[in-house]
C-alpha cells in the first residue's frame, strides 16, 4: 500500500510522575506506533490504602494519504497516472472506486487550464454506498474536498466519477487522505466499452431546453444510455466519447467536411482535449488495451457525419471508413463482441452498410447491428441543442440491455428498432 506520509494522531501529554513504593515498568516510546495513545496516572490516598488509577485519552485514528493508483483504488474507464503519481481523469464517467473503513476521507484534486471558464470546468460527483453526496465544478488549480464524514467508523464504498467530457476539461487526483484503510473494489465479471459522440457524453442532459447550448454544467455521463446499460448489466465500463465527432466528418454547420473532429485518429491514444490539458499531461499517450479488456464494444457513431453526408458518393465514403474503423477496433480488441448502433438522434443507413461490408470482407461473426429508437420530443422532451433527455437515455438503455443479454444467452435480439 503506497502512502505519501503518516501523521501521528497521538496527544502529547506532560504528566507529573509520582514515586510510589511499588516497582513499575514502561515501554520504550521510540517503539510505539503512531496510533498509540498517551495516558496520565493519578494517585488517590486514603487512611486505609493507597490506590493508583489511570485516565486514558480517547484513541484518535491516524490519517494516512494514498496515491490514487490501482493498488489502492479500482480505476473506472481510461485514466492516466503520471510520473508524479497524479491520476488524470478525462473521459466521461472515468473515475475511481474504493472500500473505506473509517470516519473521514478527503481528496485533493488538480485542475487544468479550464478552471477559469465556468462553462468548461470539469464536473464530478462523489457517491457513498451508491448515493450521490457531492456534485461539484472544479474551479481551482488545487482544491481539497471532504468526500466522507461520520461520527463513528463504518465500512463504505466510495466512488468518484467525472460527469463531463474530455474535450472541455480534465483533472487529476493528487491524493486521498483518510483515517482508515482504503482498498480497491472488486472487478466485475462483464466489461463493456462504449465509443461515441455527444450522446454518449450526456451532452445537455441536465438542461431540458432544446434552445440552450453546451455547458459542462449540464453534462452528466451517469444519466446516459451507456452508464445505465453498464449498471443494469452489473458491468465495468469505459467510455471513449467526444461531442461533435464522427467517422469521416465531425459536426459541420456549413456542409463542408470537418476532419478536425474524428474518432478513428484518436481512438488509440489516451484521450482528446481542446488544449485544456496543456502542461498537465500528454493526451497522445498510447492507450494500453491490455489494461481494460472488454467483452462487448458498443460503437454509437455516425450521427455527426450526417451533417456532411448528402450524396451517394459520400454515403459510400462513410461506409468504407466505418468498415475500416471496425477493423481498427477489432485489432485492438481481438476477443470483444462489437455492436454497431445508431438512431437516437436520427438514422444513418451507411452504418449498417459499413458493418455488412466489414463482415463480408473478414468473415467476423462477432459483430452485429442494432438501431435505437429515435428520440420522441412529444413523449420525453429534448435537452440542450436537441439532445436526448434522461428519459430517452433510459429507454435506449433498456433496448441495449435486452440486445446484449440476447447475445450472451444466444437468443434472438432486436436488431432494428428505429
């Protein structure tokens, strides 16, 4: 167990030593642990006898400070531990989880260059035994948050999750300080990776006004179809998602191709930001695919490409590129089942065509297609910039859970619900 330092909680008490006829022996102070308590002796004399009583100070547990590495915590999603043992969180829903037995715990966070922009600051939440206890925007380069406090020691599970996406802001966990031991929670049997765009990031999910625009304040990855799917299936997860990104073109408002916002070129690196990480870490650090080996990979890309795709030739271009991206994902994840999805914010027929072209070329049998139901404004409303609400995400998760369970159980699964 790695520790930065240990602070003694023992009280220093100066007591007068009274000499009595009885012979006493004491321990060597230099051999005591930092959690030892000090005691003062008092003597009471009566006509009949002399007695000695001891008043003991309450024990104060020692505080210890830990690095947020995998020896102490379970890592959630893609994370990056730098040379100073700071754990950087960038991706939506990335974070840490650990068991804790004690009365208080705190975490020291390191902000990036987005801390001065209220609409780009990193948003995160802390859960204790599954209940959200803290929901904060990181507005400083260094800040310590109390994440747990209780009158008496108890065993709890603490989870810290980044709610906002990587393109706008990131932050590091410098240390965790606690007055009890922390240990990683257990890995789940099932692991799922989600590759997507703003839908997977939870863009605007906390702002159900379609005329409002982007802010990290209204992003919450825990309310997305992806997070809900992982929770329903009791799976560990990783989200690799970036708002506005696509396969051949990111979102474009003028019909011109946008090659600055593509997922395939950045999929094999740690993350993608718009510069907020400068001076903090290298976003192009190659991702170690052995650190998280998914059983399923859900690709939900193609929505932003439709802002560019208008012709038969462009649809063919997309299908070819989509097939190549599946090849890339398969190379990096040779054993995963790949599920190609689309439809929450509208369809893209070239997704299915690209997948079919890939299967025809490779003969890969661990790939299939699923279409989500398109969001229904009349039923569930719309969030910022016409993005799905939590109600839509919940319905989408139900369909995806049914599909994955069907694949696991070898039964027929819904393939086209659009």
